[in-house]
C-alpha cells in the first residue's frame, strides 16, 4: 500500500498573521529558526502497525499536518495553507535504532542534531522520529514542528489526538476534519467575520464605555512599553549572541506536587516560582564560568486562548519581557522582584500587546520585517515557557508515555530556552541551548535542582513576598528531580 495520501483538493486557508510572524521570521533571518519540539519517553517499543495508524489518524484529524505553505503571488498578502497533493507519511514519520550503548546522553545528542536541522518548506512542516534500542527496552518519540503550525498550548491537542488512555486502547480511524470552511478561505467570509467582531466590540463599548476605554488604554500602554524596549539600546550582559544554528538539549523531571507545595507556602503563582528557579540556576551557571551578571532579559510566553480554542493548532500566544535578577543572591528577594515585574506586565496588558505587535509585523514589507528582526536579536537572552499538560497517563500504541520534555526555539541572540510542561504528577523540563554559547546544558539541569532546594529551604519559616509567615518542616519528602541525562530512575550514566 502506498504511503502517499492523495486527497481531494480543497481551497487554500489563509495563514493567520500570528502564524505568519514565525514563517516570515525564518525567511528574513535564517538564524531565527522557529522550531518547537517534544521528546516523549516510552516504557517499551510501541506496536508498529498501531503506531503508524496513530500518526496517520493524527494527520487526518489535524489537516494542518497535511498542508504546506504557499506564498501569495508577488508577496502581496499573507501566505496560505494548501493541501499537499503528494503528502507522504513515510517522509515525515521516520524510525531509527540507536547503536549501543543507547544511553539517554546518546539519545539527547541525536535529537539535538535533528532539532538543529531546518524543515523542508516544500512539505508540511513537521517530522516525527521513533527511536528504538534504548536501555531497558525503552523507546522514544521526538516530534518537531514549525512554530507557524502551533504554540505550546496547542501541542496538548496534538498529544491527545496521537495517544490513547489505555495501554490496549484501540487506534480508531479518524473522521477527516472539514477540509476548509468558506469563512476561512473566502475574503468575503473573512470580512464578514471581522465586521461581526467590530460590531460586537462597538456594542460592548456602548453598554460599558468605561470598561472598553480601560481595555484600549491598557493595550496602548502595553504597545508603548514593547516599542520602548525595542528602541532602547541593548545592554550587553556577556551571555553572547551565539550562532543560532546548533542545538544541544537536556531534560529533567521535577515533582509537580512539590512545586505546588512550595508556591502555596510562599503565596505566589507557579509561574513566578518557575522563573525564580530558572533565575537561580542561570546565576549558578554563569558564576561558575566567572561571569558576573546582574540581570538577564527573559521572554515569558503567555497563552491568549479562550476555552473553546484549546484544541486548535496555530498560535494564540502573547508574552512579556522581564529582567531576571540573577545577580540577587537571596532566593526570596529574587522571587519578590520577579513577582513585581510579572504583576506589572499583567496590569499593563503586555501579553496581548505582544501578539498585536507580532501580527502587525507580519503585515509589513519583508525588508522592514528583516530590519526589525535584526533590531530585536539579542534583546531576549532567555525564553522560559510554562504550559499545563495532561493530568493522567497516556499511551502510544501500547507503550506508556513515561515523561514529556518540551523544547522551545533557540535562535540568534537568544541562546537558551527552558520549557516546562506538566504531565500527571511530574513537571517535564526541556533545556535547549546554542552550544556556541552554552555547551553543557546538563549542568543547568543540575542547577535547577539546587535552585529548588534553595527556595524550599527559605520557604520554611520564612516571610513570603506577600509578607505572610509560613510554617512547616525544613525538608520536603517529595520525590527529587530526575535527570533525563542519567535515566528516569537511576544514577547518571555516560
């Protein structure tokens, strides 16, 4: 049976400006390679026939995975998603058996090389690599996609569609999703949608003009802050721009109940706690290399999805910049300074303003976009993404998914990206680094563990950033962090 899937041709679907931003970013500056990825560790080899059926089902239920990008004639207008008449599952779905010793270190080296390579823009923008031969009879799936296809929260829909709730769960054929909707493809339909949205906004403004004015003012303040950050001269921190080409990966598993217990004791959000932990780890890393850095610019992505959009691909993401106070030696003082910045960003509407700026950037001429991209390079030295994931265990063609590690883009001027996703009671942490700047991300993994220990010790009868005292035992009984580099359940191995 041929691996190629020929489908009835359907009209193209216009690319959203927020998705086109990532497409244009790579075209303008190849070093800004916007790829996202996930590494799924499996407790055994999946059943091959069911695994192939699961991936095929995924592409049927999510037509974006069978569509390629086609530029508008003469660049007049946004690109479109067009069904690939030569879609070949065997091209996108690949299998490899690692040579012995198939350690986690060798696995990470291999997927780092895969993550470094650009995707073929003449095909649908994804690849999946099933990796066998791992120690203990385990296997892994590494999947990478272009950021134009989806954001972090959207990956949950992909994971749900690909996996099953039971080990013996059947992989049923998917119903093909509607190939296209008139409202998506027809300019008239798009205009009608926009007209309805504008009319709804106007109606709300008439009902509650004060609230509408506040929202507009908040968005304007957010845009003003972002434009000011772009226009301001860059302050060198010694972190280095890197090349934007290579990728070196590492990952650890944290205890989600432990993190929740610490954040509850301190009266902060889980995201603020994560940023404080990352700040502590980065501080240790640079101190060991003899670099004394006071602050580091960190981009914090924010999901702007409504509840009904959680299963959609594409990008509904904003974000805001904070200055991680990595020069602050006191973990609680560092956490307090981070909390002040995140609250100010939320009050100022920076998250929505960032998405609006992305959408506007996608509509400017290529030369202007390229200039903006180069202007922004290096202003974000670190990306820290935190996404809620599935709360229960999932299976892939008979293999249990033991851990999930997300990887965010590494690019020119931003040599480090740390992404987290919750899965059951665990917190998977994926560390992606530009090896020309950070050649040993596994050291950062160890420092993340130490940074959690530091904050946990301070959390016990310490004063939280809100000023409330917290009592408790000095040592947590929660599971410790488990490094991917040495296996999920054992000591580190080379």
